[in-house]
C-alpha cells in the first residue's frame, strides 16, 4: 500500500480489529505504551480505543518534546530575549507553552520581539534580514528535528553569520524509554515504537528493550491501520513468548537509520551529562548540546544563561500523565482550569500532548454524547 486512504480503509481496519480480538487473551490485561505523541494524537483522533477490546490499555509515553521540556528552560530562553537587540525565534507549538511569567506569546504581547518560524532555515533568513539584531533560534525536538538544526548550524558557520545562535533543547528518545522502564510503578507489556525519530536513528537502538527488558517493540506509522497492525504484531510476539524489535513502518524507516542525518548530528552535537525532563527529572545522557567548535553559534555559550529551575504548578499532574501513571482526565485541573485555550501544563499546549489530544477528541465526544442524551 502506498496511499493514505488505503491505511484508513474501513474493511481493513475491521479485519485488523478482529485479529486483535482473536489474539488478545481474555484472561489477561495488556498495557502497551505508545511512545510518540503523534501516535497518541492519532489514537484519539481516529477513535481507535473504541475498536480495541477492553483488556488492551494504551499508555501515553513521553514522546512529545514540547511536553517534556521543563519550565526553567523556557524561562532561560526568554531571559536572553529580554535584550531588545535579540529576536526570539521558535516553532509555533512553543508559543503558548507557559513559563514562570507567561508564554513566549504573552511576552510578545508585552513588547518582546518573538517570531514564529517554520524551520531553522527561516531563522537564518530572519538573521540576514535583521543584521542589526541577534536572532536566537529556540531549538526543540527529538532526533526527528535535530538534523535540521545541525545543518542550519553548519550553514551559519559556512556563511560566517555572526548574528545568529541556537538555544539547544534537543532530547534523545532511548534514555527516556529507559527511565520509564526503571520506574518502580510502571508495568508494561510492550511498546508501540516512535515512527518519526526512527526515520533518523533506525530500529537497531531499540534492541536492548527486547533483549534486556524482554519487551516487544514495534516501530509504527501514524495511520489507523499502522497502529492496529502494530498492536497485532505485539500480540503475536506475546502469544509466542517472544520479545524482539519489528519494523511496521518499513515504507519510511530504514533499519539502520538515516546515515547522512546521523553524520551531521555527530559533527554538531554531543551528549549532555544530564538534562531535566518535565515529569521524569534529570536523566543522564538524554539531551544534546552544541560542540565547542560551534561555540559562536551556541546561545548557551554566547550569553549568560541563568539556569533557572522551576517546579511545575502543584495542582497540574503533568509528570504522572507523562509517565503513564495517570490518564489525562484524572488530572485535577483537566478540562477545568487547564484547557487548550488556557493551558496550565505543557501537555495541554502541543497538538501531540496527551492532554490536548484527549481534550479535543475524547473529552468533547463524551460531552457531546451527554448533551444529546440530555436533550433526547
């Protein structure tokens, strides 16, 4: 299959759901984690929970980069942009993420020069159009977006662009999965592996999950049939007493990854000793920093960064939701104080955040059903 509509074919989806029901042992409760926020969004958007048997529980993982970024890093970036000679440039999904004193969008309303860009290359163009100012690109994302940042830094150095820098917040997926598995309150039967960052790193980095943790993991695409097929593949492994890495997303993900992208990342980045994750705490070797050879284009080496650490609002239970301990609707603030229009926690900001996905699909669907029932 090569067209999107084929991966949304109702007949094929029905057959996949029937196969899942056939494979699922009714005497067993399955807990499967979809690592990627894009999968969480697709699960809610397409109503896939409604076609799964009740004994298959999908746990939402930490694979949304906006959601795992601690509030202190946002404050650090905005502290640099407090200089009127600095332009703060970031992707649109960062604009409403709350910092201690408001989101980048709120700071823009107060007069800070904050710009939305759609790629790091746009930030380069912004620097060329504003030679009298310094453009700081607030880089964020897993291995999915790190190569584009790396190539942009190569270009900035090659062109001797001195009024441009990157505030690097790129994180890596493998240590986050390890931290999840090390959590004493977490029991999982298998993983729906991330599709986007696997296009860069490939499938081999997940082999330790199968070999050391005895957990099946299937790298998965983002259409309804992709997700259902991946669940079928996991259940078959569990039924056969197997634990291995499988690649359901072969049409996009090469087993060994994207060698050119990995080479660019290796030139530009090195691992940080530690990095703080929202809800998961400090995880060693879990994030990237810019190498000293590119210090001139590293905002953290070029500017005085305060290194702010901020505790999330106590009532917001983002950490528990990120680790899969709580469902979004179990958070005390969900749907009341915390909504997509007025997000308290980062999980309600990004379209890939589990709280925002649940609110936009499951929560509204439930309210609609209640409203229809009340009027009938």
